C-alpha cells in the first residue's frame, strides 16, 4: 500500500488537532481561576458522610 500526499496531510492535520486540543485542555485546567473549584473537589473524598 502506498501512502499518497493526501494521507500524509490528513495524518498531519489530525496530529496537529490532537496536539492543540491537548495543550488547550492543559492550559484550561491549570488556569488560576479554576483553583478554588479543584481544591474543593480534591477535599471531597475526605468528607465522611454522617451515619444514619
């Protein structure tokens, strides 16, 4: 099977889109305005439910 230039460009575009979405997600997660929400979610497993 030979690889045509079309498939090479398609694979490059998919790789670029995947990389950009990863970097965008990483930037969004590490944004300082989300810190309070993530701190609260990190402490959530430590809260025990009261026994009935």
